[in-house]
C-alpha cells in the first residue's frame, strides 16, 4: 500500500525538526497545536505511526557501535582496543518522543475543545508510542521534558518545558498505559482500520500491546524498587486486556510498501538510504549460539563469503592453507584434495564466523588472519580479482530496506539481488514479553504459570519472529540458494529446530535460580539484537554477560577496568544562546552529572569514567558490567 493511502490528508503545518544528542532546542519542538489546518484524529494517529522511529538511521550508524562493544554482544571489525570505552559521537536519542507526543497533544486538545471523546483511542495510540520512545530516551539520558513538552500555549514559558524525573515518568507512564488500555477496550471508540497500519483496526491487540509495554518499565524499575516491579508484572498478567502471547499479537509491521511519490525517496524505509554500521559477530556469541543450536544466528548475521565454490577456487589456486582457520576446520576434502562436503554442523551453520574477543588483536601477529587479512582472502580467476569476506556481520537487510546483495562467486560471474525491499521491523513482541515474565517469575513475582512455561514460549516465539522478519525482509539466502553452489543451503527455519534448541544444555532452564536467571537474560540479549537499546539496558541492569561465565562470558581485558565502560551517553554543555540552557543545566545538576564529558582518548579510560559512575536514576542500584548480583 502507498503512504498516501495510509496517512490522512490532515497534517501539522510544519514538520517538527528532530535534534540529535542532547542539544535540543525546544523552541522548534514545542509547536502550537492550534497551528493546524484541519484536525483529523485518525490522520494524526497515522502520522504519529510514521514518525515513530525507535530504530532510526542515527541509532544504527552511531549508537549501535557503542552499545554492542560495551556489552560485548558484537564487535568492531578491527577488534577491541584501549579506546573501546570511549565515546566519540552519538546520535539518534534524546527527543524522539516529542514528535509523537505533539500529535497526541493535538488530538487531546481537539477532544478537550469539542468534547468528541470517541477519538480517545487515536490519542491512546499516540500516547503509547510516545511512552515507548520516552523509555528509549530516558535509558540513555535520564530525565526528560514530557509533561510540559509539546504544550505550546503562546507564552514564553511554554518554549522552555521543565524536565521530569525518570522515577516520576515511570509512575506517570504506567498510569497513562492503563488509560490507553481502557480506551482500547471501549466499544464506543472510533477506530478506522484503513488508518491503522500496525493492527488494522484491532483495538484488542493495541490493548495487549499497551498492557505488555508496562513490563519494560517494570524491568527497568526492578533494581530500585523490586516489589513495585513485581507488582507491575502481576498486574499485566491479571489484566482482562491480556498480554502478548502469540505472533499475531506482535507489534511487527511495515510502514509502507511503496513510495508515495514514486521516486527514490525514504517514504518506505526509516532514516535514510545511507550505509549503516554493521558490527561483527564475536567468537563468544557465535559459540553460545551454536552450542544452543540457535537458528537466529542465521537471521541476525550474514554468511561469510566462503561457499564451497569459493573454497574450491582457493584449492585450485594452491591457497587452501590461506583460508580462515574457522573455514578450513569445517572442510572435508576428498582423496584428491578437493572439496567433498562440509563437516561440523554443516551448511548453513558452518558459514558463520566470528572474531576473537581479545584486546589489541590487530597489533598481535597471531591474530593477523582476522584483523590484518590484507589480500590473504583475495583470489584472481580469469583475470578477475575478488576479495572475500571472512567474518559474519549484522545483516543490513534486517535494519533497512533497499540493501543490495552480491553473491560470492569465482571469476567474472556476477549474481546480484537488487530488488528494492520495504522494511519490516519488530518493536515489542510476544517473545520479549514471555521472556520478561520468566524473569519476573524467577525473581519471585506471583504469576500463574511456572518460569519454564513463559521461558520456552518466549524462546520459541523469538525464533519464529526472527524467521518471520527474515522472510518478510527477503534477506540473502532466505528461500533462495541462487543456483550457484550445489552445497549452499537456505537459512529458513527448519522443522524440529526449535525443539532441538530447547533441548540443548545451553538453553534448558535447569540449575539453581541464579543459573536459570542467567539463561533468561542471555535469551533476552539474543532477542534484542534488533532492538539494541533494549539489549544494552538488559546487560546494564542484569550484569550479564558475566565475567567467567561458562555459557557466554564477558572478557575483562587486562588494564581496562569494568568501571571504565560507560553506562550512558554524555550530555553536552548547552550553548549560552540556547533558550533551554537553564532547564538543561538544572537537569544535569539534579542528576549529579558532569556535562560535556567526552572520554574518547582520555587518560582515565582505563581507570574509570564519569559515564559509568554518574548514572541515570534507573541504573543507580544495578550491578557493574559483567558482575551480576
């Protein structure tokens, strides 16, 4: 469907400008809701969904690189250096919720002025989206303007909205989500299916989503107020609205499948068409996923370039010994020394390779094959030289549309997939929700089912959600081997794989309560690979991956203190001309932060950093990296 068929004609007179980092200018963000050519609540709701961008280009280009290296859930291609605790530049978080909040406030003002309360469900969608993004922004920066944001009333004071404390926002958001559930359950509420690209007018699913979103707040609240957090989980499960339990409940959708203008615009992808950062698979994460027989490794990461035809090309050139060690050890040769078949776990599993989790590997000769490959993996056939990728990186096709793919071939043959593909994205899903319920059950919440029931459903649904996304996004090798390599296998989820995964020791919910909790947290971390903010927060609040773990260890590098690894982003010192300067400085002071503390390259990266010790409120009582309580 085209965007013009999704988004109603009504729109704000001016599109709000979003800022990056923490240098907001709320003069631009606090637009006057009365400056609307025509108020149409359903159109505003649809526009809010379009502007809802938790995983935008800036997050995937800047922030994901920090999130993944600090948690060791993925790696930079040049490995870890002493600078990995530094922060050079960040973007994509800080005020994302304000656009959706502006639409919410415009609808709310219209309802207040007209008394047409049948539009409360449209308002509730905008409220839920604003809370989702507000959680996202407070994760990294702490206190945010919310109650007074996007509330311009013509007075100078409304251009400088106050900051709300995170603790107060959590309380408010829980109350607002209860209100959302109430209106989604109200049969008198208008809800036009054609304007709802998410659930197509099914208010019951919106109610489940709003109720389930409270679990994200509960998880973040637990370290400061465990009893309240457990009570939230209990209320979610007991609510007559229900909570997400199946893939049909998932907030997983495509905003549009075509450009409204017909040109090469960004209408059907979020962010821009620019390249994204593509962190690489680490050997530690790969081992954990292979030990677990986890099919998600195939959906999250790319195959390396060494299909059997490429391997044979290296054999023919007398360069078999130059192949990556992880490739060679899975090659079975025939009696003539040619490729016979894949050993190990076979295709497609053997095509995933990671990087060693070591410090300064690029400066150590024993790691040259990984970090200083040079022309080691280059091959010239028929006067055509090609260089082959020896590691797996996060799949770009799962993060944005319009990513082209070139199959690794030998010689001059070129096989490409250049089809433009609109992006499907997951936001909050039944996989996540049931894993969170498993966590809370193990933490002592009074929930009706046992932890294993929630856990197994969470793992199963997460795998199926990734398989569904891979199918919808048509990522390389999904349902297609391209007819080149007879030993190539598709990456599609196969019958029996989930059962086999749940039966592995790495996944089975056995052992002490602490051992069970580790497995729940590790599955949450796997699920959140496409939700990097939540992955970062889960590692931060739980202390997993754990230093010395037998399942998935965090590596404590010699000379790099765990206290040197940041737990939030910096907040820049506001410009003297910024009308929000007073508010920003007040918020910085209230949270005990030091402004403008960019630690990249600083002398105390190895011994400590204010970005670790000066924590946002929800992180105050959380364990240090790699050291769960």
